[in-house]
C-alpha cells in the first residue's frame, strides 16, 4: 500500500495573509495618525525654562517646542501626508512612500531628542532681555514634552515599517481605474425609446441624439 503525503495547497495561507494585512493596515493607520497628532501637539507645549540676569534681579524665560526646533512638526506633517499617499500608489511607488513615512518618523525622534537638551532658544531670549549678546540662560530646566514628541515620531516610524512589510497587500485608494492606470470607459448611452416622450426630452436635455443615429 502506498502512502500519499498531503501537500498543502499554495493558496491555503491566503486567509492568514489577508488577516495579517488587515490588522497591519489598521495598526499603521492608528499609529501613524496618533503619532503625528502627538508630535504636533508636543511641539506647541513648553519644552524648557530658565532665567536671565537683568538689572535688579532675574527674568523668567520659557521656550515652546516650536521655538527650539521646527523639525519635528514639519516631519510629522510629511509623515501624515505620506501615510495618506501610501494608498494612492502601488508597487515600487508604495515602497518609496512607505520608506519616506518611516524616515519621517525616525527624523522626528532624532530631532525631538536633540531638542530636549537644546538651550539656544533660551540663550537668544536671555541676550535680548538683558541687552548683552554674550548672556546665556541660567537655571535651565526641561519638561517631558520633547520626549512625548519622540514617542509620536516612534509611532510614525512604526507605521512606516508596517507599510514596508505589509503594504504590498493593502488595498488602493480607489477602484475607479484599471490596473494599467487608464480610466474605465463609460457605458454608451442607450437610444431613447420613441414610444416614451419623457426619455426623448431627457436625451435632448443631455445634448444627445434621441434617435441614436
């Protein structure tokens, strides 16, 4: 008696791949949108504070994230645009946009962490309020908002990595176009029924020949 070894059909893993594609798509959309929102919100908050020595005492100084660096906010917007553009392109274009999404997230993380210890914005304020170009900020402290921006960048980076890994199985933005990019031809209008006057008038209103000639 011969024993036949069952070989799984090549398409038997398709349901699992489709499920992974749906889960990765939902996670990428959620993490990308949330990351961009967190990064943009964080750049509008206070990142650092200190004092400047002036005649008669000290003057309080504060700096928002946008005062320290504009890179995280700019890259968050780029990442959000790339997240939407992923669904508008296919094949190699989708890979390139997904890479841009991941790089936007990585750049946001790097810029936010560098800004967490940056004192240049407060140094400029100290020089301005004291009237001494060589003056620097004193009693410098930083808040946790730069690290919140870095977390937002990490979420954008995660969305980009998911797009690079699973983007090939994600759906496109619209089915209006054929695979070759050409728009689907419109159906030819039916000639108006001569026995139905309302159809003849409708055809004339559309600028069509009701006889179909």
